[in-house]
C-alpha cells in the first residue's frame, strides 16, 4: 500500500509504547502500528510511504502491525 501519512502519534501504555500512524491511499485509511517504538525518523504527517505486511482488522478497521516501510522521496 502506498499513501500519505495523515497522523502520527505515540500511544504509551503500562506495558510498552506503540507508534501509530494513519495511512491514506485515496480509498480508505490503514492504521500502521509499530510495537515498542517511540519514534521512527521520517515517519511524520504528510510523508508519502510505501508499506507492506500482513493486513489485520481491529475494531472494524484495517491495521498493519510492524509493517515493512519505504520512505518515498518528496516530489520537487
């Protein structure tokens, strides 16, 4: 899936922090979740990325846990 990150937020819990980002590909959003991460350089709102992994469902929404990602170069 390739799209633009709409939001990125740290979701701390008692056990481990997770970094969550909403990726929009033009049709519907996918929530990206990196377990145990507080920050990933380049993962920021407005950035275009390409991700892949096993799609899951959480509360009726598509989710990718610990996806493989490629940051796309900004268009000049």
